[in-house]
């Protein structure tokens, strides 16, 4: 077990190092100007003195007349801004607007969590859900991928109910619904703006994800298929089989609450659309080009990449590399702008994760004394219930294995 953890850690660090190495090679750290020669040589710009430009060549500074440089249609120099200048030149009003647009997202996440828990008959108030959602968003920045916060959130939700397996399963399903929204949004936009050369490989990956989700949905909503594959009997024979069967029942419960599932998915689509609008406004603040459709495709896929637990926290370096590959191919966008957009998207999330910091520090993530007494009473009621003896429905499977 320890060896596997070391291997996983090594893979994670290797991916991080490789991604950062790619970014270092792709990003310009200094402003550059282009000579108007046959090769279009790029030189580091030190200073623009109006009639002349000070550049650095072969480690030495040199002053050259402006006539030797490529100019734009308005007569200004064709400057390739480095990452520092890109960030410094950000249109602050639009950047602030992109942050404020993100405001409803944590609230919508909280509402969806309450709905998903209601499917398992786990009651969580909207206020507690809001606190746990903010705390989970904060922990996303400290744990691998963007699912680390879900683990923390799941742990604390179990403190509010005796149905602990169902509560943890619901958090996983809540995350699955969120990822499904990203896949549907990006996939729909790819079909809308179909271009085999640009979107072919992405479409294939999303198609495989959709196929996997479709198989999972069949297993959830088709009792005949589950029994045909003898999944309950198989789970009952495994280690912790009782827990696996409870997870299965918690998942199958979604079938009985189709309206809540549909509402949760609708909530997710609205939520994800707001996130994309926020990212698009941030891109415009960075003076990036490209239609809104491109951002509805690439930004969701960037979030899908960030959700892979094997990557570093928030997939740092990996998501930036993805943005460089795809956003730098749109119009005159540069790798520096693409990296700045990835940073900007992270800043937006971090701003709205900050309210989650005091939640664990102040103990606000735990149930109150009144809620604890109610929970203890519920536990006592469950413990005193007299259940009928098991009546096996099939060889090797408990009678209550599946409903």
C-alpha cells in the first residue's frame, strides 16, 4: 500500500514538473518586438524611446530606430507582451466584473447539495450547506485535483446524519452531476461549432466520457440489467459487501426522485454557464480574442482536467498547459495571455473560496447542540426498531440487497 502511494506521488510530481517545464518553454517572461527582416526576429524590448527602441541582443543592449521594427496598422510597434505585462495591462474593471459574476456559483452549489441529499432523505439546512460548500471550495486549493474539498465536505456531512454511507455517496453523486454538466456543455458547443480539425480529438474524449456515463446511467436506472449481470450478488461476496450494497441502494434511489435529479442537473447547467461567462469576461479583460463558443468549449474541459485527482492541487501547471495549447491557437492570442487566463480563473475561484477559511476554524462546519440532540434521537429510534428476519431472495444475496 505504501509503495502505491509513493508511486502515485511520484507520478503526480512528474506531471507537475513536466507541465511547468512546458510552460517555462512556451511563455515569454519579457516583452518582445519583432524586427522587420526576412526571419521576423524577436528581440527582448528594454525601453521604447519614441524615435528609437532599446533592445537586448546577445546579452547586450542596443538602440535601434523604429523603422527597423514591424508595425501594426495604427503605426504602433508590434509588441509581444510577456506574462508580467499581460497581467499588468489587465482591464481592472472587467476583471472585477468577472469576479462578481461568479457570486451565485457557491450558492447554487449549496442548493444542489441540499436537493441531492434529500434524495437519500438526509436533511441539511441551506445555511449549513452554504458553509460546507464554501469550506469545500477552500480545501480544493490545498488537496489534489478539485475533488479534495468534496472529501472534506463528505466527512463533515456525515456528522449531521446517521446515514453516513448514503451521505458520502451523495457527495460523490453531486460531483458526478457537476462533471456531467461540464461534459454536456462542452459537447453541445462542439457539435454547434463543429470543426473536425480543431475539435476532433476533444470530441472523441468527450464521446468516451458520455459512453461511460451512459453505461453508468443504465446500471442505475435498469433493475433488470443489474440483476442480469448479478451485480448485487457479486457485491455481497466482496469485502465490505454491506457497504457496497448500501452505496448501490443510495445510487439507485435517484431513480425514484427523477424530478430532483433533473432539477439538480438544470441547476448545474445554469451554474456552469455562469462560470463560463465569468471566464469569458476575464479573457476580455486580458484582451484575448475568440468567440464565446470557444470559451464554452475550452474552459469546461480545463475544469474537467483540474478535477483529475492524480494532478497537483487545482491541477496547477496542467490546466495552464491545456490553455496554452488551445487558447493560443485562437486569433492573435499568445501563450502568455492563455496562462494569465488560467491564473485569472483560479483567482476568481480563490476569491469565493476565502469565505470558507473561517468555517473550520470557528467550528461552524459541525452540527449545533440542537442538531446533535435531534441526530441522537434519530439514532436511538433506528436502534430500537425491530426488523424482521432476513428472507433471502436469491442464493448468496441478502433479502434487502436491492429494491
